[in-house]
C-alpha cells in the first residue's frame, strides 16, 4: 500500500466533517468561558474603579493574547470545514443539521413489513381491533375521525392495517384509501393519491384535471367524487398538529358514515380534529407480559425448539422482554436478532449487557433506533436538552416523567455521539478525550485525580463513599470554568474557599455552612437536601448576590432559620421541607 492514497468516500468525509465540527464547537465554547473569566469584569465607579480597571487590564494581557490566538485558529478551522463541505456538496446537509443528514441515509422502514404481516404473526391486538371495527362500521352517520395514538414502535400501523383489511370494513364502505404521511408531505400529492386509489379499486378512470397543481381544484375534485359515497381513508404516521386543517375540506361530511383514520404519536394531532369533526381516540397500550413473551418466542425461536424458549434461556429471555416494556417493534427486532445467534446463555447475556451499544450499531436493530429517534429529533431544542439532565434531577423535577428503557438507551447513545457528557461508572472508570460535562457514579474520587482536561463546566457526583478535604481543595483550584456542580447525597463536609470565587458557577447541590461576602457571585439556584449534618447556615451581606431560589430540607439538625437570609436581595423562591419540629415551631412563631 506504500505510495498509495486511501480514497475518501463522501460518507467518510461527512463523518470527518461532523467530528471536526464538534471539535470546533467545543473550542468555541471554551474560548467564550475563558474570555468571560479572564477579560470581562464589572469594576466599581470612581478612582478605585479606575485603579481596578488598570490592574485588571495588566493581568489580562496574557490571557487576551492566548484567547485571540485561539479565535484565529478556530476561524481557520471553520473555513477549512466550509471549503470541504462545498467541495463535496455537503453544504445543505450541514445547514440542516445532523438529524437531516441521518434522514438522507437509506434505511429499512419496519413499518413496511407491518403492512404484510399474517394474522398468525400478530399478537395481542384482538380487543383493540374489535373496538375500532365497531367504531368504523357503527355509530354516527356523520363523518368521524378515529385517531390511534401511541409511541413509535407500539404497533399503530399494524393494528390499523388489520382493521382496514378486515372483510367487514371492505364490505361496508364504497371506497377505501391508505395514505402514508410521515414528517414530509405535500397535501396535493396526498389527495391525488387518495382519489386515484378510490378509482383504481372501483375500476374507474380518475377525474379529469386531478393531476393539476392547483390545490383548490384537487380539493374540489375530491369533494365531488365523495359527495354520495361512504368512504374510509387512513392517514398513517401523522406528525403535524394542524394536518387535519389541511385536508378536512377534501373529505365532506355527507352523512353517509364516512370515516377517517389517523395514526399518530401526538395527542395534539388527535385533539386538533375535534374542532370540526366527531372524534374517537384510541390510545394504544403496551403489550401485556404474556403477549410480549409469546411474541418474543415467535421471533427468537421461530426455527428452533418448536417456537418455545428452552429452560436454560428462560430467565435471561424474560429480562430481555422486560427491557422492551411491551413495545412490539423492539420485541420483534431483538427477537429476530437473537434468532440468528447461538442459543447459549453467553450469547443472550452479551446482548442484554450491550443492548444500548447494539441499538446504535447493529443493522438488525436499525429500525428500532430510527423509529424511536424520530420522536427525539422532532422535539424542539429546549426539550431535547432536558434528556441530558442527570436522571435523578430530572425525575425530581418532573415526578410524572416516564421514559422507555430503550428510548433512554438511544438518548444516552446520542449523548455520547454528541460528546455532550461522559459518564464514569464502575463499568467504565477511565476516560480519554475531551468533554465539558462529567458525571461520576459510584467511582472512587481517584478517577478524577488523573483527569487532565480542565475545561469541564459541569460536574455531577453520585454514590461516592468519600470526598476528602485535600482532594476538594486541589480539584476546585484547577477547574476554574465550572458552571454546574451536583453533589446530591455526596459525603461532602468541606467547601473550599476557591469554590466561592468560581466566576461561572450557576447551580450547586451541596452541604453549606457559611456564605462569605463575595462568594458565589453567579449562583442562582441552591438546593440543600438530605444533609443530615447541616445544623447552621450563615449568609454574609454581599454573598450570592444573584441567588433567586433556595430550597432547604430535609435537614433534621437545622433548628433555626438561616442567619443573614435577609441579605439575599434577589431571592424569589424560598422553601423548607420535612424540617424538624423545633424549626417548624420557631418558624411558625
């Protein structure tokens, strides 16, 4: 191979560009924090302020030069990435973002297979099928919208297709149409396809002018065709909330018992239809454990053991099925993958232990990854970021939050792909690379001693046995860009003075004894929870000037209201919970 150059394919270049973009974004983020730390200041007025300004200017000369050099390097890197994207025609891909790039990659849509399933391959739909059949052929003579709502992979398309193909439905309606919608669609194309399906089934020629690009003309043609007919139309996989508003006028309420079925992940889509039509909403539920087990065995052992699980694999198989939480798509995909594996405990255990990794890499599970990822990609940015909050904090703030295990695995994989946060755990206690967010769960504090990247701005500690004073002093003296500290339930008995001078600090959960003047200048939220040793809290005037929210408790040793709490001029929210009786009596008086 000497003397030859490896030819770079467009996919290789795209991946390289994406890695370089992440690296540049990392450097920009760090440069901004360094600038705010070393250059920006808010001096006093008058002569003292003038002296402070001169002193600060002299001290910041070296950091200014370093930051300016870094900015020039960043600009050069961005220019190179931009030139490469133009050369390979990736300009639109970068502008649309990584999710758009992912959608351009060819993949097998598992919903296609669900349109051709035999009845023997489907499990647990009998009750839902009968309910929908009754609503379709019975009930009001007015046009009715039937919305089937459920998370991705729950079997909405499979269920509705079985209902749509049922002989009772075929014999009850004059014309039938099945229209896939998804996230990208053209209303005129959908309506044209609908009318052509009607005509093809009835062996009729499509109305003249149906191929017109005039939206109003197409709508009028549809209304005219359906005026005296009892019709059923299925719009599969609807995402846009106002979809019904775009197509309702093409589907007249002719009092012939017309039915419109919609499958969607969004309750808002179903509710929007209520503005102008009768609506029946059917919420699809996860498969019960027995049905989930039956479906898994059908797939995993379809060619072995007569479709039954061998005794030695039952325990692990049940664990795997429980991980799927009644999601048919996941059960079918994982069962199909296991059908290709040796039927041994080792193979089953390996898959169970590495399921998160397999979801992102194994082609057998690509459909599961894609279908579940669509729900994540559809979220606005401010909601996407919630999934990267530490799970304990998120669940504490949103007690009703419920996240499917496999969806959580996908979010964790995205977190790793985006270099958003790295987790040090008992299974993986070392890390090489760069990150701005570090979560340490059940690992000795020694794992941080060799951590050389001083650019992290979020530190989350869980399930630690000890945090020595010597370590805390050294750590906070080195990591000057910290913005977020989460020490919930950590064995913390010392807050170094350096912590109070951290310019970027915004949010901390820790044990506090004394807020000194000038400490925590950017702190806005403080929660002191489950601190069994906290018996006194003092706040000096000038400490935490921006603090807006203070939550304390349970703290069984704290018997008095924090001294100096009146100095928190910006405090907007103060809460005490599960405090000792003495505190409540004193506070009440």
